[in-house]
């Protein structure tokens, strides 16, 4: 029995929520390491696209259950390995969800765009990161900040993320 549009959107959102929570957990533990720092932003855009479809088709937007249920893997290599597997599963999920789009071209196009982003952008980026980690070349070199977390000083002498930042 094919999935309904509501079931398909809920499944897609759940997968994107889980990916976002996982990549945020990695960033919280390992700092602004690539490709996680870039892809977490992409996952947010995917969530917004899916929420837009929910609103357009009057489908209730499910809550995000993942932030309190996810913790970072024990190493950056393990995080990259898990991300590779998650992106492969994400591709398989979107392949299954296409049928639920029915004659809704905007839903099919969104699912196709998210599938493409996962398989052509995210998956190769995580595969490259995994290879770097396995070679021992990771060591922070993938971080945008050169391997160090930046502490920003703001007026009033407070430091750290969120201190005086909008």
C-alpha cells in the first residue's frame, strides 16, 4: 500500500530532523569541522522546504523529537562513517517517497532536489571526510577555523558563543 502524502512528508521531516540533530551534536563536541558545519545548514534548508510543503497541503508539521535523543559518536571518524551511512539511507528513503508525490509536481521536485543534494553533495563530502580521518589527516584540518574554536570578545567583556551575538 503506497504512503500517503502526510506519511511521506512526516518520514522525510523525521529523517532531516535526525540528520540535523546528529550533525549539531558532532559540531558541539568537535567544533566547526567540515563538512558537518556546512551540511547542517543544508539540512535546515531541507526542513524548511518540507515544512513549506506541509503548509501548502495542510499537513500538520511533526515536532522534532531528535535533539534530546542524539549524542555525538566517540570519534570524528565514527561520526563521518555514520554520516555516510545516514546519507545512503536518506537517498533510499527519497527514492521510496517519490511515489507518494502522486501528481503533485512541487512535491516530486522537492523530493528530487533533496535526493540530489544528499547523494551528489552530502554523501561525497562525508566520504572524503571519512577518508581524511582514516588517513589520520583529519586532525582539525577540516575546520573552517584552522582547528580551533573561536571565542569572540564583545562589548562588556563577555566571551563565547552567544555573548552579545544576535
